[in-house]
């Protein structure tokens, strides 16, 4: 008799509150590519129904749809403020469209809530999302793109830029201190290897 199989791990659930189909689809495709289960909801009733299921670890909400003084904002602020020690299972990340930033940024910062300004950089956005997922233990560790993953990230960014202006154009990403140190280490090793190769070629000429 075969031993019982262990249960499959639950897929990370992310809820996206966005009524712009173009932006919502771009977000869903990007998050889907990381292996997360993404549900796009365009109105408050659907959002409330999905939140009641308790199946999601992160809500990404367009603050322009929520408003800074609405009852929904106060509900989401309370959800986002619960600490992990107190049993938080959901994090909230507000997306602030560039044209409305002055209306909402101060309110969000005063409430100490996580947010991103749109258009945003794919690299930075994914790190912000993964950090919030780590907080509620939905994933084991944050996403950190090293030099080796950099090319793939830029390709993904360029593909997203072709379909949606929510991703900012940037020819070179800013590195974290860890990434910069790793980059410099690899550059030093590559340079040393090249010098050794040149010495060997000079010491052992062909012919």
C-alpha cells in the first residue's frame, strides 16, 4: 500500500483592486509570472467578498479607487496595521498614481502604510511585494535580484513597458548595497581572470 502523499503547499494569494483593465492585467501577468495566484477585482463589493474568504496574503489597492477618507480606506488601514505578532495574515500595499500623489501620499505616510508611486520600476515593486509577503510568512524569503538575474528582469520590464505605462522607463537600476558589493566582487574576479589569461598567453606564445 502506497504511503499517503503529503499535502501540496498552498499557493500565495494576491488580491488586486484596480478598475483599469490595462493596468490590472499588466499587474496580474507580472505577479502570475512569479508563481503567485492573483485575483483582479474592479469594484468594492467584489473586493469585500474576496477579503471575507481569507485566502489572500496581500492586497494591492489603487488608492484613487479607495479614497483617503472613505470607510473602505479606514478598514484597509486597520487591516494593514495589525502586527504579525497579533495574528496578521494580510498585508496591504497602496498604489498611488503619479497624477494623484499629492492627494494621498501625506495621508498614507502619516498612517505608516506601505505604498508605491506609479509608474514604478518592476525591480523595486517586486521587492516591495515580496517583503510584505515575508512579513506574513507567505513566502520564506524576499526576492533579491542579483547581477545574474538582472538581464532577465530588464527583459521582463521592457515587455511590460510595451503594454502598459505603469512601469517606469529606466536604463539602469539602482543597486542595493548587497547587490553592489556582489557586482564589484564579480567584476574584480573577472578582471583578475582576464589578466591571468593574458599573462599565460604571453608566457606561452603559439607558433
